[in-house]
C-alpha cells in the first residue's frame, strides 16, 4: 500500500481560537475560560485525546474482526494531567504535555480475557496515534513571513 497523506488547514481567529478544515469538515479549537479562551470548542489537548480514542476505536474493531472477536459495545475514556506551568511560561522544570495517559476501555464481548489481551497487544502495535504518542516523530517547520503594511488614506 502507498503512504496516505492527511492534512488540516486553517487560520487563527484570535489569540485562542483556531478555525480549521480537513477534507469537507470544519472545526474550531479554543481554550476554556480559565486558560484565557472563550470556551467555544474543545481545546488542542482534548482534540488529541479524542483523536487517540477515535483511532483506538477503529483499530480495535479492525483487529477484532480479523481475530473473529465480537464486540457488542465498547466505551473508551482517556484522561491525563498536564502541568500548565511550562505552557504558561512559569517554569522550565516540567513537561509541557501530558505527564501520562490513562486509557479505560470497557468491552461488552463474549471473548476470553486471553483473546482481549492478544487483541490489545496487536492494537497497540497498529494504532497510528498510539505510535505517534509513544515515539518521537520528526516535525519540520516551514515558516513563511509576510510584512504588514498599513494602508494610508489621503
């Protein structure tokens, strides 16, 4: 199979609001009031968690089907703690990101625990977001600068 490309494009609306587009979908990103935002949408780290949960959902169902495991219902809840001191510029001593993540998956299935353990072992290897969260991913910045020019009306 060939490599698939995924992208988002968007603009800064103000200091905390980003309006993005991916394929035919529009979305907003904002911060809650306590972080200076207007609380118009989920914040960046909440989108990251949602992306991880969504990816786990897809890969769990894909691998379960391959293994013949029936999943009748599934709940995925993910949470983690972030020390905002680095993000807010108060400290250099902590990480800016999640300290760790807790992933709770509740299955309704007739599979054995051994089958579920094997399924999850394979899911962890195959989930793209799991891979990105667990391994360093090179990030290449391409910065384009334009000069601001005020219009002078005579």
